[in-house]
């Protein structure tokens, strides 16, 4: 019985931690949380050139999808694929920032963290390009084939 209790204690231990006890700054309300999120997005647009490239690619993709009159479900799938790329890029930047904060010296595990986060972005981009090609390719070809 004690072994089962130990597993239960282990499984519930994380949820018992009070995050405010370890946080320098706590968001006072949902509006402030939204402001922090928007500040993060603006940071990305200003300091991460890939995000600016992604902005143009996202807008062009949506405009092409509208021009080709893709179905609602296809537009939703494109939106999900693009959103996953954005999320991966944002998380990659967060990993890089935390890693840079943790150490100013080169460390092989810091390299692993940064490289794996970058690989997540690459994976999302490749999947997004495949989704885009499968959805936009056929109507695009039809538009110009006669």
C-alpha cells in the first residue's frame, strides 16, 4: 500500500507547488496577461528576423488561399499549420532566451537545448509547407492549366 501511496504522492507533487512562491512578477489580471503576450509578440517581430519572414509568408499564404477560394476546412488546416510554425518559433526564442540567461559560457547541453528547439521549428515548417502544397497546389495548377 505504501508503494501505491508513493506513486500518488509523486504524481500529485507538481500540482501542489504554488507558482507565485517562485515568481518575481505575477500577472494581476487577464488584461495584463494579454499585454505581456502582446509584448512578447512585438519583441519577436522586432528582434527575430525569421518572425518577420513568417509574417510575410503567412499573409501571402492566406491571400493566395482566399484568391483560390479554398474550402473552409482547408483554410482552417492552413491556419493550424501556420499557427504551429509560429508557436514553434516563439518557443524556440524562449528556449534561447532562458539558455542565454542560464549561462554565458558555451556548454554542450545548452547547444543541445537550442538545437532541438530549432529542430522543432524546422519540423513545423516542413509540415506546414507540405500542408500548404497539398491544399494550395491543385487549385493553383487548375487556375493556370486552362
